[in-house]
C-alpha cells in the first residue's frame, strides 16, 4: 500500500465539531471564529488577532497595517511560499530576494543585510516577511534588531516553543496549578515580529482546511490591526473552518509529541545513511527545539535516482521547495536557494502515520542510493 507524502490529522473530534457547526447552520464567520481567536490567545497571549480566509489575506493586511505604500520594498526569502509574490504585486511593492545557507533554509541577519545593500538607491525597505521554512526557527530577535518591521510567519513551525507535558500525579498537577496561580507568570512565546501569521492551510502545522490567524503580541501593534475589525465577512474565516481549527489548537501538544516520536525513529535510520553517502540534514541554529514539521534531506546530487527508488518502494516523496519563489524560477540572484530547490526532498512524516508505515519509511531512508 502506497504511503502518501501528506495526510491531515482529522480525528473524530474534528469531525464532530464541523458536523455540529453544519447542523446548527453556523457556517459563516461568527461565534466559532471568535472562539478560535480566544483559544489561540490562551496559548499565545497575544493582544489582538484576526481569523482570516487565507494566509495571503493575512500577509496583505499585515503589510497594509505597516502602511506599506506602492514603490516600497519588502525583504523575502527565495524559499518563501510563492503566494508572497502575488501579495506584493497586488500592493505594488518590490520584493528584495534574500538567499539562505546550505545548512539552514531560513533567512539570517547577515544575508538580509546583504540583500538590502543591493537595493536601488532611494528605495525604502518597509518590512521583512520572515517565513519559518520547513518548520525551522530563524533568529527572529536578531533580525528584529535591524529596526525594520518583521512579519513572522510560523505556519510551518507552530508550537516550537511548547514542551511535552510530563506525566504527573493528581497531587503534583494540583500543586503546579496552585504555584502558577500564585506567581501568575508564564514563559513568553518567543515571537519577535510586529505581526505574526499562522496559516491554517492543509499542510500547515494546524489546519482548518484553509485560513490563517494574523495577530500582534502587544497593544501598540494590536491597535494597527484593530483598524481592520470591520472588514467584510468575505475576508474572515467561516465558522465551519474555525470549528476544525479550535480542536487542532487544543490538541497541538499531542500532535507535536507524535511528530517527535516519528522523527526520532526516522532520524536514527538516517544515521547509517550518513555513514555511506553525502546526503545532509538542515540544522536548527538556535536553542529552539525543532517542531518536526517534516523530515528533509539535502541530496548529494539531484532527485531523480532517489525519487525512482522511493516510487519502487511505494513511498511518496516530494521536492521540498517546489511551491516556493525559487522553485518557480523567480530568484536568479539566490544561488544557494536555487541549488537547494534541485536537491532537497521531503519524506512522509505526520501524526497519522502507522507504526508499520514509519518502519517502511525508515528502511527507505536507511537504504537510499
């Protein structure tokens, strides 16, 4: 039986939530849209958020909130999603393409500074759109120190700061709750962007079948987003989608733990592969823990032989950056990104994988040509 590259984690709870919304005939933006925002706020502690129909709408509104007027420039990674370009085009903004390194698929401060240095004289850079590509976490704090507004996109890395809950006795749980109530302090979410986007598309860490959250962590930045409170319902996430997303937010720790277990098995298998090939992994550069969004390999050569071998084993693999800007051939001045487009592959790694499927994928990785 073929193992698909991706399968969304839709359990009975998600189905029941969506069915309830349908039975109640509450499918347009309404109470569940607001419940989604409140549920997300419990995890993120943001000041204000909008639940929108797509990440493209979220990026558009974030740039509008920054007063990004026509002719200004926005720094984007060559490995950002392809839709970023369409949003910039619609707002008559100029993209400044930034390359990455062979070890890490996201922008860093040095490369951003290099991209800005190449801009046309007199062109103003109004924002940096910082995508957490393949779920890896860039050093957003360092990038924010450049003094340029950052829009941080954590669609593929949501939950990287969350730790699995240790199994505790009821007495220990009660004592912990009392201690938290006394101190009333919680670890801050490590987000440095002025605005943050969480895509809820089919292949994002969380899904509602489509949509996005756009939020600001503090009151000053939240005030800019409040200007869009009265936008038409056609821009807002319908309740039928929000109902699904609410369950996904509540179960994120369970999803991350399952991803961690699967990643541990596949990564262990890749150790023997590394001993006999020059295939490489990306490396998480800072202290943040990788959320295990996917399992990727940078191949020694092109994808052809590996793709043929995986097909023979009935396991679907995919070009990691096919739907990126560089993958569309639109970033000629980013040589590393263009090289990675030709050589980076992702393997199935999602919570719904069965144990026997994980074993098959591990054997594939272990024996790659």
